[in-house]
């Protein structure tokens, strides 16, 4: 088999950076396709007449930039774009602890839902068992708008549609804005559901630089000057996976840039009601260009699968068309059950219960893994890894200890260089004790030396 041998003389800089640039160029022009295995450090060093250390340094830098992935004992290969295909719900098994996915805290929801379901069964059930319009009934939409208004989220009955959760809302937004094959801007680390949806629609995702508040305005400004994009996807509150929360000033700066460059914004606010004091959502600042997504799945009940979105008036007809083409409608029965949950104020009781559980688990995290980042109300935490750990290595080592975590690569948007870190979902385990045990195992792993790199 022919060994890939780059020509380095056309590049400038130190030898290792020349090789990094060659790798980047080869990936860009299709010479190196996703999942292509690269030569071993020794083989490529001999081929190029350089030291093994030069190859090791170049591969390490290319991995840091998100171009390559490496696995102990299996070599180095070009990163694929299919991390989202691994994004599946993992159920906990005996002896195993999943800190893998942001699922609602396990509560006794049956005690709340049973009387609501009985009330539905005693009413005009037949009216809820047929087809309905794609947006649901006007009184149902108004009830949700009133409830959102009480939470500080401004909307109107005409702009609200129901969806099958926020994931479905993302797909509706991409279809309604005609983003098939277009460029989508987002935070450098972003929700795998968005990345997977964009990939299905052949859209190019460009991840932008972030800080402790999330997306950097200057990174957005630079991206808008360099390329044509029509859509920006953001999670301003409890960003997934970093837990960042944008200040009001940052939100206003992002809105100003969106107006200047005529960008539409998808505001994913599935976690927005979990903090005790939520900040003003982007949709309040620019209702004419913000598509607001929310869902009861995370804050109340995953099995209900009822989400809601607020569409800019100019896109209302396009969203209705996208709904008809994707699923025709959301079940009237489920919408009515969601309305009862909201109208009887039970949804706020479920949110309050989750907050209490997450607060306890946040304290466990601070005690056992003080280096992790967590914000009150967040279902997850972000754990930066010390050198020389790599996120995939750490996730594999945690898996060997029967602890599931999500490595940073799952969230890397496009060619964004994911920092070495893992996301820990505090909401998924059934008990605080299991959370504590999982965090303790991870703390022990951090105290131990990483596995020796056997790629040389």
C-alpha cells in the first residue's frame, strides 16, 4: 500500500507546522478522506527524512486543531464527521454509571401525570384523537404564550408552533430558512443534534471561538466578513457542553452583529428555565430574526416529547409548510396533556424538583472534581483535562471503569479544534449516590498517569 507522502517544500515555517499545513490541505482537497489512517510516526519520519519527534509534534498539533484523531494501539486517522451517529441514549446497566447524556432527573412523574391523564380521559377525548392543523389550536398556543410570558419570554399566539421536542424544532428551522446546503455558524463546541441535522441536509457547519460567556462577538464578526452565511445557532443559557451563560451585554452585541450582517438566529433555550434567575432571551431583543426553541422534554418529562418554537412573522408560513412536510402535526392529545401540565402549574413544580436535585449534585461535583465547570441549574458540567490527557483517551479510560462520559470531539463543529475536555451529565444517574460514585472514579482516573502513548 502506498504511504501518503506530502510535499513540504511549498509551505513555510518549522517542519512540524509544514506537515500540519500539508495535512490540512490534503483534507481540504479530498486527498485525505475521513477515517483515512495515516502512516505511523516511524514510517512517515523515514519517508520524509525527519525525526520521529517532528512527526509526533505535527500529529499532536493536527489533533489539537481537530483534524486528526488518535487511539492507543490503533494509530492516527483523519477525523470523520459522524460523531453524531454515536449520539444515542444509553441506559444504565448494573455496575455501570452513565454521565453520558442530558436526560431529565429521574423523579416520580407518574404522581403528577396520572390525574392529568384521567382528566383528559373524562373529557371530549374524541376531539383529541383526530388530525388537526399543523400549529395546533389557537387556545392551546395562547396558553403557552401566556405561560412563557410569565417566565419572561415574549411571544404571540400567531408566532408559536408546537414541535416534537427541540430536536424536531432544529430540523424545522433549517428547513424553514432554506438552509439545505448552506453555511451555518455556531459555537465551536455545539449540540451534536444540530451537527447531525446539518450533516443530513448537506449544510456546512462553521464553529466559532468561545470564551467563558460563549460565542465571541469578534469571532462572529470575522466569520461574517469571510464567508456568506444566513443562520447562526446558539445556546446562550447553560451552553452545551461548556455551561457558559451569556451576559446581557454579550447578547446585545450578538444581536447587533446579526442585524448588521442580516443573520437569522436559532436560539436553543431548552435549558433556559433551569437557572433560578434566567436572563433575557435573544428572542426578546430581536423577535424579527430570532427563532426561539424550547421543550418540555428536558425541564419536565422526556417521554412527553412536546416542544414549542417562536418564529419570526416573516417565516411563519415557511414553518407551517416544514411542519406539514415533516410530520403534518404534533399529536393533539400530547399537546393537550402538555397544556394541562402548564395550566395547572405542575410544570414549575417539576422544574423546582430538578433544580433541587441538580444543586445537590453540583455540590458533589465541586467536592470531588473541583476543576470542573458547573453553573446552578445545569444538567451537565464541563471537565477540562490536564496535560497530557486527550479527551478520547480519557473517555475510553473512563469507559473501562464503567463510567460513560462524552468527549469533546462529539461537540466539535466543523473543523473547530476541540479543547481537551469531557462533558459530565449530572442528571442522568438515578441517584445522588451513583453520581458520587461516578465522579469519584473519574477523580481517581485523573490522579493516575494517562496510558503511555504507543503510537511511536
